[in-house]
């Protein structure tokens, strides 16, 4: 329990015409999965830093301790999905580097392929809030 889990990170620009990075990577010596896993692994996850999409948080009750309604509304704006696709492509490139090969036996949880359609489906199914 001496790890902060996000052991490394980095930033990229999803487009060369941007003034500042818009994608952050979180790298961890663990797999990003919901079920228990009994094998070693690492995860590399992109995150859109300045999303254009907006969600909703609304009270459902006058009781201040009641849970609110939360709609994340990820990717309501196409620009966010396009940036995340670029981030996924870079994450897949990082994960396939020869320097990581000694620590990798197989991909655990990846898109079905590197096609635009499969990347978008994977992103829609697997996005979560940090």
C-alpha cells in the first residue's frame, strides 16, 4: 500500500495546432478492470483534459443528504470523442513498445482492433471518471 497507483503520466497534444496538451495519460502498475484479476499487468489510460461536453448534476429531493442525479454526458461533443480516439491510439502505441515486452504476456483489455469504429465502441463502453 505504498503506491499512489498512478506511478507515471504524461501529456500530449491531440493535434499539432494546439498551444497546450489536451490529453493526459495515467500509467499504473495495475490493470484497470472491475473484476478481481490474479495476474500481473499495467495500464495506460488517456484522459481528455478540457472536454467540450457538459453533463448535468441536479437535486432529486429537497433533502440535502440525498444523492443527486448525475449525467456525465461524455462525448456529447464530437471533438471530445475525436481527441479520446487519438489518445487511445497513443496509449496502444506506448503499450506495444519493445521495452515493455518483457513485462507483457498478452493484452488484457483492449479494443477489438485499431479501427475507428472499434476504438469508439471501446471508449464509449469503458470511459469512467477519475
